[in-house]
C-alpha cells in the first residue's frame, strides 16, 4: 500500500532516550548501620509493594492476590458494620509494633487516631489486628509464628487469623492476649458461626469471606 514504507513498529532512534521507561523505586542504603529502623521504614517511597520491617530488615512482597484481598475486604466490612463509633476498621494500615513496622490485613483502632490521618498507628491505638494467611511456606510462617508473637509482645488485645486453605475453609481463629501471650478463645470453620465479644460483639459465618457474595 502506498505510504507503508513510513510505518514501523520500532520506535525511532532516540525515542527511548526521550521517553525512558519507569523504574521501580529502590530501597535506600544506610551504610554503617546494623539495621533499619521504623523511622527509615516510614520514609520509604511508595513502590506498589507491601514492605514490612522485621528485625531490622525490609521484607518485600507483592500485593496480595484478589481472593486474598476479597477475603480481607469482606472481613473489614463485617467488623466495620458492627463497630461502635469509637472504633474504625481499615485494611493494610502501617502499624508500629515495637521496633518493627508491620502491615496487618485488617486493623481495628481508635477512631480519633485513625481519623487524624497518621502515616502509622502505634500498638496502643489498636484493639484488634487480623491476618489472612497467604499461600507459600514463608507467608504461612509469618502469619502463624512471626507476626502473632510481635503483636502479642506489643500488647494488642485481640488477634484474628483467617486461613482460606484446607478443608472446611475458610477457617477462623480468634486469640485474646493473656499473661503468656495469645490464647485461642474462638475457632470456627465454614458453615458454623464465629462470635467475638472483644473488641465488640460481632457474629458471622466464615463461609461469607470467600466465594460468591451472599445477599
């Protein structure tokens, strides 16, 4: 066809120089330091990834898959609908936990503190955190072992874990803070009802957290 000689799928010379592709944000180096601090963590640029600070190191993971996000979103809505006005419920909020910077899947915290718009909440401003367990050995270890110990040490009264994998899923566990750490007080699988009395009264069937929406 006449004029086809001017058409090409290859950019002209110099196009990439004038239009460089976006680069992923890089974590800054801190020469001479033994580890990163919460203050370093809070200064990180937005990268589109989930970055947590554990034991002085940054743990970088991709944003969760849609089924994980759906489960966390439904849990957040259930808790929000039941929450008294003195509490707010948010997803994936920054949380100072001792010397660590964690990002729970769901946070129930003091409404005044959350509405003030901080970059991170402190553990004393939070009454409940929830984790939706992600696939993978490392993720499961963090949600079952690493993060609960840190939440308990920081004095957060209630920890909830939702495991979407396995039989009769999703499986919900609720722990209250005791003298020796978290103690299991409620356990429920899909098709049964889990009832929380703390931080406020709420009941739901874990089955509603996954699958088609129920009217």
